[in-house]
C-alpha cells in the first residue's frame, strides 16, 4: 500500500491547527520536506515536549514522507530554547540525513510562509502554497502520526498543553473527544472560578467558556484564564463595537502594518489601509479590503502592535469574508489594478530586526504570571465518554460508519469520507458502545 493510502486509512490530518488531510499534501514530488516544530503560541509546549519524548517517531515520519515525495532535503524547524528536543532529535536526525534548522524565539516563527523563508530563503507566491517553491510543510505531530500509521495505529489521541490558571501545567496525549473540563482536571483543575479558555492558544486560538467543548485532531491545547482577564474581554467585544471604536480611534499610525510579519516578508498586506475602510465609512472599501486578503490572522497587529487596542486583524478577517462572498481571490492582475499594490514579493530590509520576541508578547497579553513549563506526562487517560466531531479537518465532514448501539474497539473506523472527497476518516478513541451518531459520534466506555 502506498504511504498516501496508509495515511488516509489512519485519518492523519495536519495536527498544527489547519487539519488539512495529509494524504493529499504528500501527493507531489518536492525538493524539501520541512517539519514545523517552531511552536510559537505563548505558554504552549506540546510540540517541544513531543519532539523531546518521541523524537524517533518524528524522524521516522519525516523519512517516510521524504521517500514518498522524492525530497532530497528534510529539515526540522525548531527553536533554540528547546534544548532537550534538539538533543533528542539530533540522535536520530543525523542517521536519517535530516537537518535541524534552529530558530530564535520569535512570533510567529511557525507561520508556514515565515518558516519556509527561514529554512529555504524562498518566498511562497502570494496566496500560494509551499508546493509552488518545491516544499511540503508538516507539523511535527503530523509526522509522529504518520510513523504510527505505518505501524498500523490510526489517529486516536492528540498531544495538547494545558496551561494558564491551572494547578499543574502539563503536556500529554489524550483520547480525541474528551471534554475541555476533563482535560483541565488532568492539569490539577483550574485555580479560578468560571474561567475563560483559549482553545488553541492566546494569539490565534478561539475563546470559549464552555467546559463541555471537546478535543479534536487539531486542538493544540488550552490556556485557562480568569473569567475577567483582559484578553477575554478584548476578544468578546462585539463586532459592531470593534467597528465603531476602529472608526473613531484609528489614527493611521501604521504600527499594525509595520510589525505585520507577512508585510515584512514583502507581501501586499497593509492592515492600516483595511482600517481606512472603517474610517472613511466604508467608502472605497472594495479597494481598501484588498490590503487584507493575504492576512494569516496571526493576531500580532490586534494583540500586540496597535497602541489604541483596536482590531486590525478582525478588519482583515472581515475583508477576507467579503472577498470569499464575492468570489474574489488573490491574483497578480488584482494586485496590478489596485492603486499602490504590486504582486512582486521581496523581504523588507527590517524583516529580521522587527521580529517580535515571544516574551514581549507574553508580557503584553498579561500572561507573564502563567509562563511556566508544561512537562510531558505519559498519563493513562481513560474517559467514560468521548464525543467525536464529524468535521475535524479541512474538507467535507465525515459520515458515520457505525449505528447507535454498535460496539466498537479503540482504533475502529467510525466515520469515513467518499474516496473522491477531501476529508479524513475518524476512529474510535476508546472502546465501548455507540450512543449517538448525529451531529457527533458519542461513545460510552464499557
Ligand atoms: S496600529 Fe491601530 S491605530 Fe495604528 S493604524 Fe493600525 S489600527 Fe490604526
Ligand atoms: S493578523 Fe495582522 S499582523 Fe497578522 S498577518 Fe494579519 S494583518 Fe498581519
């Protein structure tokens, strides 16, 4: 069976957050396979801990993808601060002719466009993908899951970090489908009442207060915060209020643009111009909005750069939504017809000197009191019930392949996608009886 078929059977998707089905991603010949171990969300440690404790598997997954894609170069992007992981990976990487690319502790080092530039010196075309410059980028946990798939083990568990206002910050592998509430208990429980939870990280994560939400194949971890933490208050401000404040308070200082990592790589993104769409009561917004189309939503402008605490990221998100609705996508022709814009990409002379150290972001977000290690714990987690979302990946939702009342074993396929559709299989993360199949698959142990 081909590697792509093995990966498809095992339900492997991008574990770094995007959830793109991996069997599709490795279907072309490339020069580089790049492992993304540049974890850069504040307080998150799960990739560092995974590389330190499962280095052999990460390298084995890398080798398998290099063989399948004919890549001559395999490079793992990892931050210098992760010494234990660097030592562990070095033991296996040398033998496998895989190189380590050591990165500084800046944000967002893990952005695909940034990482590819750091490793290869090449810039992905605007709105493009790494394949266009001969590279495929996979998160280190995805490579770990590929190695497991080759041993016949499908994706049933997720590496996560639980940090913030918890008694014992921890990184661990847990069955997919356990609730946020259970996960927080594994970290000794929250130290605050009625916490706000950042699902996936403080910068790019989603804010929730629902302890019943469940872990999926793309959950990176949880940051638990006091319910009235300033980050939660900022993110919960309604869109209409964000819009109103932006309209009256944006002084066009351009700090959001000057610190934008995609702008510094040379892409035609200038969030302060998108903000003009608000300032000028939407007049010219068709043109202003184009300056937000290449935004990667890293949050640096909203959560770090803007001195007025405005929402340039959210303005860019809105501009992308409008573009999608109007079926407008990025092209060179669009750039050429937009006043002041060019399709040419060249890194800004200040690219290196304006990279933002992670520690500064931690302080700016009011997270310094929670900035602790979250060491790996090989705990055995045996939940009584899991809830498996049918859409944990890019593409079409999976369809249940079991019925209510069926008995399943851990690792059985419980939902599938047609062979010609983009998507990924889902497997039971515990053994037990199926209690529900719509809108989620619920399995109760026993
Ligand atoms: S940094 Fe804030 S105030 Fe300055 S241009 Fe950007 S959105 Fe406006
Ligand atoms: S979120 Fe802001 S800083 Fe990040 S890419 Fe978008 S515009 Fe640039």
